[in-house]
C-alpha cells in the first residue's frame, strides 16, 4: 500500500527545513551561509542546526574560511550523496503520489 510507503520516506530529507536547504543547494551546488539563510528563511541558529545534521549524514559539506584574512565566510556544498538523496526523495514521493492517484480509478 502506498500509505505505508509514506511512513518509510527518508525523514532526514523530508523535514521541511532540510528539504528546503537540500533543494536550494541542488539548484546552485554551493552557497554562502547568509545566502542560504535568505533563500530558506531560516534563522542562523536553525540553519546551523539543520546543516550540522545534514553534514553528519554526509549530504552536505561545510567549509569555514576567512576572506582577506579578516572576514569569516561559511560556504555549503551539496555532496553527491546529498544530490542522490534529493533525487531519490522526489522520485519516491512521485511514485507514491501516483500510486495513491491510481487508487481513485
């Protein structure tokens, strides 16, 4: 049944904030932290927390460095595993949606 499959969907990716982060990164490959914050509408703390979870799962990589030796800059990049997770998430969701639609017929 497609409804049981919904309960087994990847919860790490499915969480709305992480889904927004991963989809934003999938569109641009790499983003500066403040740009990603603006794109997702998350607070700094919330974005940081979700990025830590995604980094721990190897779905994103985070690079902290300094620009001109003084200005801290954090960039976030989607990993190949992260890109695959997003693509797989949408493919599964489309398949489940299609199965549910077919139940109506």
